[in-house]
């Protein structure tokens, strides 16, 4: 039997608490506010008490994405820059004020207050296109004086930038043979994302401990930009 919306709210409450929200503090969360011709389920507030995000709750058996336009009406009425759609099991996030984020996307957990405030600050200082950060053979020499990018590495980096900027792609697969400079190319890609403000932190995944140690040793020689990595 499908669970009622009240059950979804229990799951959402637990998810909010897991992300650091205090459900007992009205300075952080307000419940069920009438806005326009409907009712906003949750209002998440910033440290000054301003509404940061409208969270729309749906029953567990419903697709929360379908409430996107309903939630946008509430958010516009309340001047909230962010929207979350959730049935307790599945969460969608929409930074709808950003022109380049035309749609909501799936997230694994609900954001904390600090997460939302950081994204709002990023809205005020939007990222540049990847291509605006020009790549030359000497691009990494500011990190280490003897690093030189090869021509095929630069072509690969520029192709990723073109597809990211023009087509909005967010998934890429680069296949390179042993000895062709995968770690160096990754360093160039990471630096480009950081300096253009398209990323704030980077998750580097390998399938063996030995590769992790090797990558840490290789990356330790670089002096990274003063950005979270």
C-alpha cells in the first residue's frame, strides 16, 4: 500500500536533521506557509532569517519532479532562490534563478544551510565559461616550473570545455594509454574548473590503493589555487 504524505514528511525531517537543520528552530525552518493559491510545505532560511529555499513534499509513491512548477510559484512569491522537490526517498534540487540551470536535477542528500548559502554566493559571482580559461603548453608551470602540456592533451581539454560550454554536457570519458600523461591532463582539467569557478571541490576516484598513493604523490608537487579542492 502507498504511504501517505505524512510518512514522506517523517523521512524528509530525518534527512533535514542529517544535513544539520534544527527542526525546532523557526529561525531555520518554517512549516506550511500559505503562498499565493497554495501552501509551501517547508521554508528553509539563511542565518539572517531570509527564505533560502522552498521544499515541496510529495507522497512516497509520487514523482516529486512533477511538482516543479507548483514549487516555483511559491518560490517566486517568497523570493526564494532555490527549490527542493522530495518524497523522502528521492530529492531534486533547482537553482531556478540561474539562467544556465534550466531544470531541476537529482541530488543524493538534502543540502545544509551552509551549502545553500554557498550556492547563493556563487549565484552572485557566476562561473565563467571553461573556454575563457585559455590553455597553453605552459598552463601548469605556475604550479610547477617544468610541467608542459602536450598538444593532444590541450586538444582533449578544449574539447571537454567546448562540450561543457556549448552543449551543456556534464559527463565525459577520456581514454588514454599508459604513459600519455593522464595525471597531468587531470591537473589541467581540475585547474581550469577551479579558476573558472565551475567547481569548488574535486572528488578523485581510483580502483586501487596503489593508484591513490601514486596520484597523491603526483599531485603533491602542485601548488593549487586558493580554492577548496
